[in-house]
C-alpha cells in the first residue's frame, strides 16, 4: 500500500475508527483489562493492589525531591529542551524578540511536533554530544538533538528562515541526513533511524493533505495553532480537541499495522480479552505519542493566552518508564519471568497488556499521590503527576535496580511507538 492510498482511506473514518481515537475509549478499555487483572484473569500479568500505596509513596517522595515547592510543569517535550538546567528553547527564542506572538507559537508547534514524533526510544547505546561537550542520552538526548536540527534548518525548505518546519523539507528528508543530525555512527547506534525518517516524510505528505489544519500555502505543523485557536471558545479549548485534531491530521503518517474499515489505526493493538462485544472488538487504543504531543502543545496554547480545559480527559502515557515503575515496585508481575529476558515486539500481547494496565493504574496512582501531597486534581492534573512524578520515579527506580537504568522489559522499537 502506498502512502497516498493510505491517506485517501483515512477520510472519512467510520464510527468504529472514530471510537478508537477517543481518549475515553482508551481509558475504558484499559480499565476493563485492569478489572480482569483484579480477578487474576489476565494471561500475562498479576496485579498486587496492596503494593500500589507504596508506589504512591515512592512517586510522592520523588516529586518532593524534584519539585519541593510542588510547582510542577506539564509532562511535555519542553522539559527535555531544558535538560541539565539549560533552557535551550529560551535561548533560541531570544532571537525572536519582537516577533508576532502567534508566529512564535507556530514555531513552537513546528518544533514540538517533529521533536515528539522523533522521540521513540533511542536504545541503550546512543547519545548526543552538544558543542559545549554536554552529553545526553535517551529522551533528553533525542529532544536536544531535534532542537539542534531545528535550529540548523534541517526541517525548513527556506534557508533564510531556518526556525520553521514545512512539508517540502520533510518530504525530502532521508535517513542519512537524519542520522547525521543525530550523530549516528556504528559506535553510536540509534534504534529505528529508517522508521523515524519515513515518519518525517509521511508527516510532510500529511501536512499537504490537510490544508484546513496545517495551512494551504507552505503547510506546516504550526498551522495547527491557527486551527485550534479558531476552535477555542471564550472559555478555552478542550484538551481532547487538541488530540482530536492531531489524530485527524496525523492519521496517515503511521506505519501500516492494523487497519479497520480502510483506515490505518496507528498506536492501536490487539488483545484477546479487550472489548469482546465490540464495537471494534479485541482492539486497545493508546495513541501514546499523540497524547504526549497533546500535553506538549497544550503548554504552548496556554502560553498564548488560551486556557486548556479538562486536561485529565487525556490519559496517562503507556511507555516503559511509567510501566516500568509498576513492574519494578511489584504492583505488576509477569506470570512468565522468561519474558523479561527477551526483546518483545510492540504487538506482543504481553506488551499490549502491560501498556493497558499502565494507563489504568496511572489513574489510581494519581489519586493516591494527590492525597499524599494534599492537592486536588485541579492543582495536580495527570500531566503533572506524570512529570513530577511517575515518569521520573520510573527512571529513578530503574537506575537503582539495573546498570544503565534500562526498563524491566525490553521492547523492539521501530522508532514510532516507544
């Protein structure tokens, strides 16, 4: 199937596909699998509810260490741009002083979209070295590498205007140029380089296919800022509207995996016990990268003076730091420990099950963490629990338990999911 064929099939989508794009469906199907876990009825994991309070203690302790004033930002890509205490975006934006704030917001959308889509797990052996000698790995390294590539104009077709992303440049981006920007060599391997480059080319095509979202002339991710601003009411913009626009506009970019009613489903996977009565039986949606991108863009929207409403309509993120926290602290346990010694494909039922349980348990964990910190959901939305938080605690426990701080389960990455 060619990209254009996939894209044509994306519109209009069926009711079942639309259902799988809704955050309430993600939450409902994940909590249904957690309900089975409570009855010890899942094939791959056991759930020990008695250990969840200790996990909440660990997360609350991590939050107090990282943010003693409890002023926690969202779990967003912008944190990685400030890795090591250096606010690289602020330094870059200083050169934009006096620019129309809406154009700066568009540039932030440009950067954030490509950076998040390039973020899937780097693997244990890759790092990025900045000109000042700072060395960063994993998500921070990927974020900083993407920002340097953005600053150098890798994603812009206009040499006179490097700090932007446009469809023409993305369509022409190949794996060798992306690898060079990310300092990839035989001794510094990055997982999924071909997949990442293909994702960028697909993004370029998708931008051109959706002028209502990304602009008719020189389409760019930043055009989405204008589309969302137009959808906002005087009260603000629902967070779910950001995710809806992303899933609509980015639907064609994902590698061909599962399809339903002619549509490529993206980050949606099969589990034998998921929603047996349907609609779309046996499928569990996650949309992890799209949801993290939604959290990241929500920060830009708010900085532009538009309140983002009901942020907790989005879910926790089913990735290896949040999921690893639950495994490492014994909240979840594999029925077959041998799986921890294998590298599993992302569509393995055990990985789908792990991710679903992670989404559902993050909701429960968030309630316990808020109670320990004396904050309500308005002051401590899930996006802050993740940042403060479960993601940081997952990394902290991993470093304590394993050299290099890798996750407790190894997942084969194609550069587009984790």
